[in-house]
C-alpha cells in the first residue's frame, strides 16, 4: 500500500492545494513502513493540477491530509485514493498513528480561500 501526505518541511501541510511536495510512504502487508519518497506536484492548484492521477499511477491508495476542498476529495476519490482529513504534525508520525488505527477523518472540507482554487 502507498500513502501520500501533502507536506512542507516534513510536516503535514495544512493546505493541500499549495503544498511544497507530497511525501509518499510504501507500507508492507504488516503495516510497517518500507520506504519514503517525495514528489513535487505539477504546476497548478491541488485538484486542478494532475497530482491525483500521478499519485494513482504510482499506486497511492490513501491521502492523509490537513485540509482540502470537496472538489479535491472527489477528484482523489475518482482516482481510487481514499482521503482522511484533519491530520497535522510530522508526516512519519501521522502515518504511524494512522496505521495504528488512531486517526479518523475530520469530515470537514475547507470551503473557500483567498486564492480561488475551489470549484
């Protein structure tokens, strides 16, 4: 399994659409982290870039994020990537907490920001 997190300075970026990079963790069938890599997103705001299909082609099945709009949640879902919102902190610690079953989706989608990215 592969898990992606919008990241900035090794922390979950609170704003999916403008993160510095995505950290992608590869997890084995015993929920152990095998590897970690970073992916620079293409130009464009989050869901309007091609990041969902790029991550899906890499085999990413889960996105652990801080905040994101419903449009991004839908596009990721259409690419087979399940989204969990409301995450914060060090990316590796967030993955470890999720693997241990200690994180739940906040259910909150950000509605608007000054940059006009949301549909």
